[in-house]
């Protein structure tokens, strides 16, 4: 009978690897909302508009709401990451909604919450850990035909915590929608406004007027996250522009711009619709 004899250093290395594998608890992502599968968002308003508080502090996620069947309506993204670290030096978690990726702020206890206004029809959502090795994905379909499809959706997010970046949208008919005037006469609305964390802020309009559109971002103010010695020097704002959402003609464009000083106003994109 033959025996396999390992060198002492190799045996110790294998034992150490086995100990790490046994003790390391991989982050487990749990999504409480939205729920996957088929649903009907009866009774849910077309837009989700929550109170806005200045100066920026933390994300204003709003409260959870239920539909007629007692299920989560999905206007908020909520969940928990077991084993998540609260270290502020690491790369943030990742949130991907219908192909639009953005950073996700996670509380020290591993919980997270974000407002979001989902379109009718099919949607997907994914949450991933900073190393991108663990995650959770859900797909769902809202069969509520009373909800209008969005002809133009603009999603703003940014990469520095405890920072407030504001979205400004000017339509061809002269309507200027921002946090101070969140509902335009043409039906466009800033339906999600986040004043801390990484965003998002979302502008949506069912029937966009034809002509020239302008999208600006304003660096309203920034601060230091817990545990940071100094504020982040440059904040990268990301603007995703989605036209004809949920149709075969859907188009997604993503733009990123650096912001350096509070008060800075930047034109991100000027485009003609359609």
C-alpha cells in the first residue's frame, strides 16, 4: 500500500487554505423588493415622488407600500447583504436596473434601500457585491396595461457617497424640470430625487416633445462618508438616456462626466428627439 507524503510547508499551506474556506462567510444577497415573476401593480401611482430634504444627508428611500394583493409594489428596491463589510475604502456594491449599472450604498448592518420607478412590462434587477462574485438577480413582468410606457427616461447616478448631484432637464418646449420644479406641464417629471449616497435621480416622460433636449447635472454639495479622512476629490456623474423604453426601438446611451467643485453646472448631452 503506497502513501502520499506531502512536504511540511505544503501541508501547512493546504491546512491554512482549508481553514480560510471554512471560516470565510461569502456575502449572501437577499432581495425583499421587487419580487420576481408576474405581477399587476393595480393601484400604484404612475410616478413615485417622495419628500426632498436639504442639505443632503442620507438616501431618502421612502416607505414600503403594498398593492391590492398585499404584495410589494416595487417602487423601492430593498434587501440585505449578509456578511457585507461597512468599510468605506472598498469599492461600492453594484445595482443594475434594466441594463443601467450604478453604485449601491449599503448600511453597516448590510441593508440597502433605493427608490425606483419601474416601467410596465418586463424589467430586470441585479445586486452584486464589490468583488462582483456574489449577487442576486430577479426578473419580473408588470401586466398593468393602465401604466403608461415611458418615451424618454433619464437616470443620474454618481460614484461618491454622501454627495448630492442634481439632474436638470430642459425640453424643446422650454420646460425646465429639476428638484425645485419636479413636474412639467408636458407630463415630464423628476419622479425619484435622492439627496445623498450614490443616487439615482430619474426623469421620465411618456410622450416627449420633438426637438432639442438638454441634460445638465449640478454638483449641489458633497461631504465625507463615515470613516473618510477627506472628501473625494473628483465625483464621476453617470447619465443614462433611454428612449422608447420597453419597445423594439429602445435605445440606451450612457455618459460619464467628472465634477470637481460644489456649484458646478455641466451640460452632459444635447440631443434631438426622436
